[in-house]
C-alpha cells in the first residue's frame, strides 16, 4: 500500500543539495588552482607519504565539476516546473503570466550575475597589473596555462550580459564558470513554450524534447549556433521538469523504472573518461541525477535525506558562490605563485582556506545580491503542504 507522507515533511533538503553542488564545483577549482596538481603529484608522489597520497587521491573526487553542472540543470528544471505541475495536477486551467515569470527570473539571475562580472573585472585587473604567471600563461600547471583565458572586450562583456557567451562571444574575463548561465537563461525562456504542450501532454512533451536531442546528435543542425547549443542541452534540463510531473502525480510511472538510473552516478568517473561524445555523456549523467532526485523526493521523510536541510544556508548562497569563486581563486593562484617563486604547494591548506573564504563571502553577499530580490517573490515554499502530495510505495 502507498502512504501519504506527513505534511511536516518538506523539500528544504534540495537547498542543501544545491549548496553542496556549488561547494563541490568551487572545491574542484580550488584543488586545480591552488595545489600542484595531478602531474606534480605523479612526479613527486614519494614525497607525500602514505597519508598524503591517500588524501591526494581522495581529493580527485572533485574532478567532475562539469558533470555537477548537469545536476544543477536537472534540479533547476524540477524547481521551475514544480509550481505549475502542482497547479496542473489539480486541473488544466493553470494561469501563466509570461511578464511576471520573466521578471521573476530576471531578478533572480541578474543581480548576482552583474556583480560577478564586475568582480571579474577587478580580480583580472589585479592579475594583469602584477603580471602574475597565470596571466602570462607561465604557471607550472600545464592545464591552467591552456585553459585560463582573459577576454575583456566590450563586445564580450555585452554579449555575456545577454547570455551569448560561447556561442557568439568568448566567456568574459577569467570567469569560466559563467558558461552555464547561457543555457540556464534560455531554458527559462523556452519553458513557456514547452508548458503549452505539457499542460495536456506531459509524456509527449518529453518525447518531443528527446527527439530534438536525437536529431542534433544525428547531425541535424541549424545555422543559429546559440539555438543549436541550447536545444541540444534542453533534454538534460527537461528531465528535471518531467520528474516534477511524476512527483506531483501528473504522470503515472512505475518508480522502479526510474530509480535504477541512480547507478549512473557512481559511474561518472568512467563515463567522464570514455570515448562517448560529450553531449551524449552529459545526457547520460542527467539521467543518473534524475533517478537520484526522484528517489530522494519519494523518501524525503527519512532522517538521512532531511539531514541535507541543515545546509539550507549553503543553498541560499549557492548561486552567488558559483558565480564569484573562479576569479577570486585565479587571483589567489597568482598571489600564491608570486610568493612561492612560481611553485605550487603540495599541501591542501590553501585549497581549504580559499574555499572557506569564498563560501563566507558568498553567504554575506547573498543578503545583498539575492535575498532582496527573491524574498518577496510569490512562490510556493518548499515546505508548503502543497509541495507534498506524492505517494510512495
């Protein structure tokens, strides 16, 4: 028999998970920028000792920041669609105001984003002024030299403000993390169109999105690069929305057809190094996170799941943390290498100090950049009784 979960159960644990995901990405970048890296570890492994080797190998778990962005996509699709999925579960007459929706998304996205662009200018200017080795591409870390770039043209800045990065203009400055904002924003803009068919045909909608993805993988592309890039990744986002339809009972699916997808998550290291095309790998990972999300939602009354709710504070500042950490860590890399004669440390002390700093800064800034623009927004709180209609086996 299925049972209705208690009303006191809520979805605040999702905030904690989002915060952990942002922390994971920041830690991965700090590990990359403030430690001598895998190549240095292989060359001087004997100097680490048994404990040092174990710790260094353990830190390699933070190598999959790109894959973690897929978790953000899945969770974003779920949260955006949840409000309307709840309304649609009661009946098809759902009110949707594009103007209100657009302004809500704009207020949520833009204040931290514009601040992050300004912060990037400040940090990059210091890096360039002092000609740190990360700016001149002469650090002892080959991957850093190859991947950290500094584009500061007005064209790049304006293009990034309108979320055209990586399609028509480079990512602005050194803040490579903002590549995903393009996708997130245009997912939001495509959502009202998808909602039109989803109102009556949720299964047909996801099949349509899957078909578009399949056509792109097969080589059918347009001359509009931005459109191609966004719709190619839309499937990763919409599986999260589909989980919202399952969760609210709009779509009847045997949960045990979805739960097994969770086995993909521990296989991410192997998927990451496989020869599968990146777009396909990303979609596979998104499926894994969708299985994990549904499992956690259906068993959200468990103490182990609700425990993530204690990290809600981290989730509250996760967006700001995601946006600001990269330029700060790049500046820290420049200072560290200058002080240490262009040699990276073997200790992880600077990694943890930098992570602690960006987390504290993000938490302080979210009271200025996020809370004033979202606290008064009309939304269904994650602990509202209406958010808990789902039945579990």
